[in-house]
């Protein structure tokens, strides 16, 4: 007889210690069922559960023909300790929950519930019950004769014990049924592990039932059952706790262990059964065993009669023990002989199959040395497919050294090196592969690697050879186009795009040509090309070429209509799909965007996941976005992360699981992020996220160290760049980031008030907010402005970048006001004066700047290059032109005050404000949310880029018409008046004018968009606008105990605190 213990059916305990006597025992890890006579596992089958662990449990129940010994958690004697949940729980948005400690575990045959388990425990003696009572101090409380409410107990949705019942629906229907037969109040207690979205669904569903209160499971169960009249459950173990507490339970599912003992109908609610409990407790205690009793065979001997009964029922021996091993050996032999490869080994569509294949070929390479080359190749391929590129590269290199004439080894090494940005290795490996097998793939790979290395002449020759040998291959022509662009030879680049279109009819060539013409500001030529394509025979080419032209003019309405009426082309092309979803997001139609994404299959899965998360966050469907993040975390590789996703992922982890769980995410980034540009960005982002965690942890602990500065981020970034290997081709970008770190070091030494990282350091956000409060209290004029990439494009560039200044300016003006507007010297001078005279200046912080510069070359022609140049120009100008008395902070200070909940303190403190904004509803939103008075609202046209998505006002353009009118309106006496300004670059000048008139001007930027329900910024920015649960209250409490920051509290409170009279 053969028993298997399936150890991977549980992750939090080792069940290999379970002793089975009288049989051959095999400890069986892994995620697949293997035949045996007796299966030992933890947990229950649950078809909705799709994790590897859940699939293993389901497979055992489905495929095993014989006794299944089930180990499960205990119901008597368990205790609860606070802990951090696992990552799975966090991204499913489950709240922080207590960890269950089990001195005992249920052991049964066939299941673990009331209607499927054989515990061999009927009519048990009292010894174990008496032992448990003495061990845990348990006494049976006499049944209650009165109670304040009916306790209705929820369970974890989709738990195995529910047998497919929808817990949200069940709670609502049960509460409604109780209300029809009883006038007593109802308290619904949710399971502590219920996800947030399920909690909200339950609250919404049950709010229609009169006299219902809901507890989210944060109080001990003993406290909530103490005053209950009756406890209504489905199959929850809470029925046993209620019995012990003297509260009669009503159990509505046969799965409940107390079902046969207690009332089973709501009709008994006023007169529930009060059964004798002693024998039930004796039997229950003979169904659970200590780990020691499981390891010494006591539990096995107790349940063995049930094992024998089940074997007799199912016909005994399955006759298949050992078959699992024979199948694995057969798989190796079959491939060794060149036969068809079995699906169980090499059908690699799922990651776990690649992992299984990796293990198989690792062993095969050792035991069959005659075929070592083949098995090394397959092992390396499995590592590559699992995203373990560094290990794959090493194995491929071993394969190359052992078999220099095997082209597959060179090709695999080249592909692995590409993933790691090891372009020198990739170029050499592709060259070796092309010498052995001079095919299209090897030639193209070699040329692309040379291009990455900046060896343009060699790359040009290689791409020319590719065009000559494979004239129908597009890669050669595109390579020559890329080289022309790298050299700035725009006529040749445009010529190559024409060649690709005419020779190979590649529709994307016309998109790239129009895009290049737009960037060169040759709009008329671009329009002519689009017009010709509209009359041509390729609808896809016409649509693709139209996109950059419409994007450049921000004609979102036309773009939406054009793509929406060409659905067949849209759903099949990733470029069109990506553009269309972006347009729908700008127009506030994010739910529609999600529907389109679901109907399309275009694009790689990793890119689709990121796009889905963007759409979900734009639709404010944060829980579903968290679920997508969880899936990337559990089933994806680190390559699927990005700095944009890391910030919301860390925030989700901290909000639910605290510092320990958030650090798990960051530790994985440090351990697994590759040494590529993308990996570098992740590691840098992790530095900022760890700094934020430090402030959050101190805040939670109510520690004064929350106000400490801590290590300066610019030094942390410098140290990282000094000790981490850079990517090939990125050294110039790293030097630019080092240069900015040096600027920040000099600014810190020259400015008393230098707070560049308020999004990550609580103390810095509080300092800036206190500056505003002090100006308000003292009626002191103040201008707070923020400088981003757009403002930078209006400021002087470094000499080596001056060649880009004109085109960058024109593109930025198009974004702001449309093509009719032109910046003159007078407007540029006013912007410079606004910076020089400002009291608080927000610079591009290191987080944003390092991402912008490392992601895009400063010499790049597109939007990314313009963004990087603008950020650098803003830092350069502010560093040399701000007063030593000015407070320097981050351009994201408006987001920082949101993240830490400081707007909730500051705005009520100000009392009354005036607005300069494009949002007519902003005043109402602020008045309702913060109870402030809105004095004057100056409406201005919205930024041209977002105008189609806003309820914009009619009238003249912002610049110069509205700008000129506001100059007169803001020239009067404004002493002590507060203005919140959301007006783009011109808003910086408005801040200067208001300061000159004696007022207090605060540049709130895109915060106004967010408050009015428009997500106009990136995913990371949107997450920063959302203050984690409880943070605002904790900041308020901590500030109230601080002599300086108490000034942020309401005037009456702060005045008393500052006078030493907190009462």
C-alpha cells in the first residue's frame, strides 16, 4: 500500500511530518496529483480557487480514487496574533487580519466539514475535552435568557466551506428574511479576512434592510457575541464559539460541524434549540490533534478505521502507485529517441510547465551525458522563458564553450544578453551565430546590437547586408531609418520611410513619417500625406498616419470619432488601440475604454496588463486595479513591473499589510530587477519608496522621528549610481542624473529651507504647509509656484541642447493653448521674474527627473526627450535665480499635501479662498469637502490638451486674451486674501501678480483636476493624490503635539497649543 503526502497543498506548515503507519510513504511536492492508495493533504477542494495550491487540492479530490486524509485548522483552542498578511491577501485588498495560531489541527477522512468528514469521534470519552478546558481555561457559559440583537456571521467569500454560495447575496437575503420574522436589531459581523471590495458590496447590499448594523470584524468575536440573543451562521466555526459562550446558534448549512446539534431554520429565531453541549465538545476534541500527535502516529491510528472504511467503499488499491515516476522516465526516453514530446513535459504555455521542464532537463543533463548539449539547450531555454535571464545567459555561455559549432547556443546567449542590456555580448554572440548559420534572424540581431552600442558605421553596413540578402525583410530598412534618425539626417530618414512604404507596404512606415514631420513642425506636409492616404487603398495606413497629426493638435473629438467608426482596424492593431484608449481616458470615458480593451486581442499580455491598470485607475476602480497588480506580482516576472506600477503596488501593500509587506515588494525589486535601464529605474524608484515607508512607519508608531529628515535622497541616489553597474549606452544619462544630484547638494548647503522630497518625507510636506499657514496668520504676501517640464521649455537651455529649444517651445505651446499662441520675450521675462520673486518654488524632484532622464536621451527628438530637457532647464534656472531666503521644494508639493492628508488641515485653516481655474465646479467641491468659503472665481480656458475632456468655458483663448483681462482684475488691493491657482504656466505669473498686490497665491496645478474627478496625470501621480486610510488623522494627531506644526490645526486649537493650553 502506498500513501502520498502532498506537501505543497499548504504553504504555512510542513505536513511531511504526518506519520502514516503500515504503508510505503512518499513525500510529494509539486503542483500535480500523482496516483497512490491514500492521499494526505491540507485543506479542501474549492473549484473557484485558481492558485497552484488550489488547483492541486482540486486535482486530488477529482482524480484520487481512495481515502483522502484531510488536515485542517482547529476550531477549539485557536488564538489570534496580529501579523502582516501575505502578498496575495494584500493585493486582494483584504484588511490587516490576525494570524490564527493552532495548537491543534482537525484530521479526518474525506473532508473537514460536518457533512463530509469522518473523524472517528462519535461518543468519545471526556479526557481530551477536559485537557483542552484546562489548557485554555474554557468553560461552558450557561445559555443566555436575553440578548440585545441577532448576530449574523459572515464568512470569507468564495471559501471552500460555502460550496459556491455568494456570501454577499446570502447575508442580504438572510438579513431580509430575519427582518420579516423578528423585530430585533441585527448585527452583521464580517469575517476579518473579507476583502475591502466585498465589505463595501455587503454594506451596500444590506443597507436596504432596516435596523442592521455592520461590524467589519475588527473587534474580538467574544465581545460581539456576548450580548447576542442568537447567532445565525451558514457553516462558520463561529457556531462553536457561540455554543461555548451560551448563545444558541442557528446553522443553515449541513457543512457546519454543529448542524446536527442546533436549530437549522430561521423560524426558530425566537425559540432556538439549546442542546446539551458536553458530548459534542468531547467528540470535537477527538477530531483535532497536536503536531506532535500527528508526527508520532497518534492521529493516524485514531482515523485508520475511517481509512479502512473508505478503502472498502472505493475498491482498495488503485493499482497505480509508482506510475508518476515511470511517466517522467518515459518522457525523457521518448525525447531521447526523437519521438513526439509529451504534452505533460514540453507543452509550455504556462509558467509552471516551464518550471517543471526546467527541473526535468536539469536532471536529464546529468544522467544522460551523451545528450548533454540538447538538454543544456533546453534547460537554458526554460530559464529564459521563466524570465531568469542571468541564469539563462550563464547556461548558454557554457553551451557555447562546450559546443562552439552549435548555432543554437550562440543565439540563446544573444537573446539572453539582449534582455540584460549586455549588448557587447549580444553583438559577439549574434556574429558567431551568423557565421555558422547566416540567416535573417542572426544578421538582424547582430545589426541591432551594433546599433545599441552606438557603432553606427558597423550597424549601417550590417543592415545594408541584411537588405541586400533579404530584400523582403523589413528589419534591414528600419535599421537604416533608425541610423539616419540617430545621426539627425532627417531627409534620409524620411526617404527610408518612403522606401519601406513603397517596397513593403508597411502601414506603420507612414505613421512614423507623419510623426517625424510633426516633430519637425512640418505640419502642412504631414496633412498632405494623410490626405493622400485617405484616398488610397490602405485604411490601416490612413488611420495610423492620422494619429500623430491629431495628437499633435490635441483634436481628441475627431480622433475618437475616426477610430470609433473603424472598429475592425482598431481592435486588431496595438498602436490604434493604445491611442484610442488614451483618447477615451482624456474624454472621461474610461469604462468604455475597458470594454474596448476586453474586445481586442491586440498587444502583448504585459503591455495589456499595464494599459488595463491605467484604465481602471482612470475609472476610479481601484480595487480591480489592485487585483491586476496582484496577478502581475503572483504570475508575472519582474520585467512586467515599472516605476509607474511600483508606487501603487507599494502603497497597496503598506495600506493593507504595513511595512513588512511593503518591504517584501521592495526586496523583490532589489533582488530580481535586471541590470538594464528598466531595472535601474525600478531600483531608483525603490529608494524613494523606502524613504516614504520610513515616514509612514514613524507616523503609525506616533514617533517624533516622523519629523526627522533622515538620509538625504540625493545622496542615496548618488550612492546607488556609484555602486550599481550601468546599462550599455546609458552612461550619459547616469551622468546627467549625477549632475542633478550635485545641484541638489549645493542647493541644500545654500538654502536654509530646502525640502525637495515632500512626497516621500512627511517632515518636508509639513514644513511647506506651515510656511503657508504662517503667511496667512501674519498677512504676509506669498507666492508658491511649481516648475515642471513645460515651464522649462520656456526657459534657457544648456548650450549643447539649444538646438532643440525652438521645436520644444512650439510643441509645448500647442499643448497649452493651441498653435495660434506664440510666446514673446515679454512673457518669458515675466515667467523668469515670477520664479525670482517667489517665496516657495517647487523644482522637479529627483524621483521624476531621474525617471525622465534615464528613460529618454536628452538628445531625443520626441516627447520623452522634450520632457527630460524641460525638467533639466527648470532645475538649472531655479538653482541660479531663486532667492537664498526662498523655500525650495518639489513641483509635486500639491500631490504631497494630498498624500499626507495635509490639505484636510490647511484648507479649513485658511477659511476663505478665491480661485483661478478652468473648473467651474471646483468651488463647490472645496466648499463641500472642506467647509471653506469661496470668495471670487476667475474662470480661464483649460489647457488645450485636455479641453475636450473638461466642461470648458466659452470665450477667447487663455493667452493672450484671458491673460490680459486677469492682469487688470488682480492689480487691486489683495492683502491677506488667499488664491488657489490652477492655470498652467501662466498661473506662475498670476501668483507673482497676486503677491505684488499683497495676497497669498498657491499654485495647486493638477490637484484641481483630481478634485473635480479628472485624472490628467500618470498612475503614480493619481495614487499619490489618494491619502492612505488613517494617514490624515495620524498626521493631525502628531502635528498637534509639535510646537511648530500645531500651527496647521484650526485657529482656535492651534492658538491654544502654541500658548501651552491644549485644553
